[in-house]
């Protein structure tokens, strides 16, 4: 799973307690070692090691929310293939 600046993630019900009960988080910066993020609904911000972020993604505590641009690109690619 690629971690990139601007990616939005849905926080699972099980993990919300660790993120001030926020529904979403957005990656503010990523330098290969740490990830800085902003929580949705102005519930705060923070940072974590990349390894921990990857663990949360693997355990489905965070789920990528696709942005509109990537959805449009995916639809265009499918039309070209089909």
C-alpha cells in the first residue's frame, strides 16, 4: 500500500479511540520514516512511524478513501481496456 501526501483514510470503529474519535485522517507529510497527519472534524493532528501506519493498514484499522481524480483515472483506464 502506497502512502502519499494528501491520501485520506477512514478510521475503523476499533481504532477511533486512539484518534480522538475522528472518522477520518489525511496524510499531511510523508518523508519515508514518519507520517504526519491531520484528523477529520478538526479533532487534532499527529505523527507516527511508517511501520505503524503500514501495520494499521494491514490490520484494516485504516482504509484508503479514494479521491475523485484516481476514480476518474481508473474509469478511463477500464474504458480503454474494454
